[in-house]
C-alpha cells in the first residue's frame, strides 16, 4: 500500500506564490510518474503538471511559465512551486503517483489540499 500526503496549500493573494509538497510512503520501489492535478468547484479534474521517472515533464498550458514541478533526489517527494498565482488557480490540488508493483502499474491519489487565490 502507498500513501500520499500533500502539504503547503492555503490562501494567497493574486500574484503571490505557494509551494506544494507531496510525500509518498509505503511499498515503493520506483515511480513511473508523479504529478499534480486540480479540481475547482463545478469543474472536471485537470492535469496541472507531471514528471516521469525519465525526467520528462509536462504542464497544462494554463500554468506554463508560472508553475514548476520537481522531485527531490533520493526522496519520494514531489513539489509544485506556484508563482504568479491567479484567482482561476483556486482549486483542490491532488497529488498522483503511478507506481509499478510487479508487472502492474497502480495509480494512487492523495486526499487533496485547498489552494485559494484572492483577487
């Protein structure tokens, strides 16, 4: 079993910055990918940023140039540095990890953390 614990959310004014952290614990030998999604009220969950074990990174167009995803070397932790925050970034942010167990790939989710950007 794998657990993902998010931290770092909160309330910030437009233009401000926050850094989210996601720490994974449990039965982990390696990662296929880790990433951040978000879901605003009344909207579908959407990908924010994702980093693969190869180092490949993808970002949603809406956050390119403002958000940076990174993974701590030697640690099961991924970060999302968010700058230039806008009210439309307000959402619950969820950490996701794709972890292989044998030949199967399992997807895990954190409980989510609230990010609120005031105008």
